[in-house]
């Protein structure tokens, strides 16, 4: 009787997948590689045996394993008749299931902004950080802080910050701000004609604009009379967008053509000033 034998050259196992320094956020992983046919392959993770299988005649092995959080050092070992006959190089795989820590420090939710742009700033922490985006635009990152200047629309603006790490974990934060960068418009300011005032007489100052403004008026005395300062005096909103104030002449003020100026400030800090066409002639013979 003639017996035939098949000899295989014994070679060290090789892990072909995953690649070195592979980073993932999925704990379940399939390890693939090659080894001497008909041998047994043992897979170690951080020095501990985690999977075993027979190598087929094609010299390939496929082993499903569960990773542990953090660094996983994978090594395949060939075993024949209970004896280790070869080791692969170590392949390092990192399991990262923790999303980046993210804050938005500025602007705050509900802020009122009177500019066309705002710089969004905050902190981001992640060992494997990839990028931070603000409303889809890449932010600059330095020493754990990010920043990005964005354009605002008049009205409500939603700001979303997204941080993504190299493993695919994602965190997001959002705030909403109100923007208004057009100053109030002052219309129908009176008096629009010069007024003569004696002590005790009053003049009505009025104008129209948008509702909800903080409004004042000032009386600028001519340069020939510097005894009075331009003190801001209050105006009242009598109805939506209609503002009224009164100035009463006193006996100690003489002005040959005082100028009336009104000021309107909205809740965003936008300010408009306007001088009335009509001047005041106070205690002038």
C-alpha cells in the first residue's frame, strides 16, 4: 500500500484586518488573517485569550471578538498539537465609545445681538477629536477651545455646534439668539417750526418710530449761552411707536435758537439721534 502525505510549510500567523491603529466606536470586531493550514489559531487581546478556531486548508482565519474600551492589543498565535509554533505582530485597536465633551460659552441662549456677526466660542474635550463645526462651518481649535465667527440674520438665529471624534462619536449643543442690527427710524419729529417760549411755557416734542424704545430728548443751548448743560429728559410712549415729551422754559434760561435732539434706543442697544427742524427761542425779547 502506498500512502501519500501532504506537508505544509509552517509560517507565522499574520493579522490582515483590522489595520494597525484602527479606531472604532463599535465593540464587535471581526479579526481576519492568515496562518499555516490545519493549525489552530488563538487570538489574544491584551495578553488574554479571547477566541480560538481551526485554520482551514486555505490558510485563512476569521475570528469575531468583543473589544474593551480603550486600547486593545491583538495578537494571533498558531498552535499545533498543543504547542505554540508562531506569533503574529501586535495590532493595536482602540475602542472609543465616548462622545466629545462640548460646551457653548458664548453667545448665551436668548442673547440679543446688534451686530451682523457673532463669534461662537466654547470648550471641547476628546482624546481622539476630529473636528468641530458651527452651523456646518469648521471651527478653529486650540488648547481645548474652539471659535468660529458666523453671520447672523435679522431676527431669530439658531446656532448648532457639533463635535465629532475620529471614532465617529458625536456631540452637539445649540443656542438661539436674536439679532437686530438696524437702528430705529425716527419720523414726524416735532416741533418742525421755531418756537418762542417765555418762563413757564412748554413745548411738546413728539415723534414716531418702532414700539418699545427707550427715548429721551435734550436741549442744546447756543454757544453764546453755556450756563445750561444738555441733560437728557424722558419721553413717554403714549401708544405703540408714538413718543411724547415736554420741555418747560424757566426764568434763568435765555436761548436764542436752542436745538432739540431726540434719542431712541432699542432693546438690542441700537441707537438713533435726530434733531428737530424747529428751534427754541427762550426768554428772548
